[in-house]
């Protein structure tokens, strides 16, 4: 016991830091608290519950790069600008800052104002970027949107995609960064693709899940009749050199080994 007391006395700073960390961990899981999310959890929440991102960093930090379509109200101005987001009191809000400290404070401010479903990204935008998730420097009024597909077009486009070996069809939502990453890869390759925007046509989600074997995340990507999968699957195909032949950008006959691999994927 004496040895423990001596050890405790010699390491007061370490024990104090441990108690602070435990306090914040326990508080984050209390009912009604602002729940900390990992970046991937935030993406899933935005996709499944149409959550809104709120950036509480400074104007300068925001201009250096932010999450696509994120609202922006610096923490110091939040109390005075609550009226701008009053309509979101029952909407899931994912708050973020540089490292997670300010977002937790912002959550406390919003909670006192009656906002009911609050989250923040643990580790902030730094953790988001470490997870290789995309950011944009465009302001929220000019940020790039995923192109919605008109109600009459998806069935036609889906039929065309299935009848054409290199026809590409993606099921997407507007706030999904993985959808944007997949879109950018195809844009870089100069490939045309059809999109079914589940925000515009939510009834198509059941169709997507049926065609993809039960997957409920976006994007879900099809090349002709072949189900590629999600964004990571698309990039993995590209890394292995198998995507271009599937898209018809490289004649499969040029490489007999690749020919067999691609045919096995398609069939």
C-alpha cells in the first residue's frame, strides 16, 4: 500500500490525465450526451439517417478544406447564430473541428438549445483525413453535387448498363464521400456512368440491396451485369489493373492472364 501511495505521489500528472480521459469517455456514453464517432461511423450515420455535418472551425480553417456540404458556423459565433439551424433540432447533426475539442463544446451549446440528436467526430478533421476520406475547398454554396437521376431514367439506364459490358451504374446518396471518391475515379478515366440517387428515389434502395446481395451501404457499383461492390472494391480493381478491361478501356486480349481473371469476374 505504501509503495502504491509513493508511486501515486510521484505520478500525479499521469493519474490526473487518466482521470480526465476516463471522465470524458464516460460522459460521452451518458444518455443525452454528445456521442463521439469514428469517421467511418459518421459516414454510415450520414448515409442511413441523412445526418448533417456542422463545421465549427474558424473561417480560415474551413477554407483550407472541409467535408462536402458541411454547414459552417465557427464555435465562437454559434450561440448567436442558432436561429440559422433551428429547423434541424430533430435532425441528426455530426459536429467536427480540427481535433475534437471544439466540436464537443459546440455539442453542449446545441444540447442546451434543444437539439436532440448530436454527435461529434472524435479526432476531428485530422482523423477524417487520416482515414483517407475526401475533403473539398469549395464553399457550401458551390460544392460539387452528385448528379441526380430523373425518376424516368434509372430503369432505362439500369437496362443499358446490364446489356452493355462496360456500362456503369452507381447507386449513390448526396452526402456520401465514398460516392464522390468513386465518381472521381471514373471521371479521371473519362468513363460515362448512370447514377440512381437514393435521396431522390428512396424506393430504389430495396432494388439496390436485392441486386447487390443484401448490401445496404453506398455506393453500390455495377459494370454491365457484374456487381463491383463499393468504392473500396472499385479502387482495388483499379490497383490490380483489372478495372480498365472491365470498362472496355484496354482490350482484354492483350493479356491472357488478365483475360482469364476479368472473365471470371464478369461470369
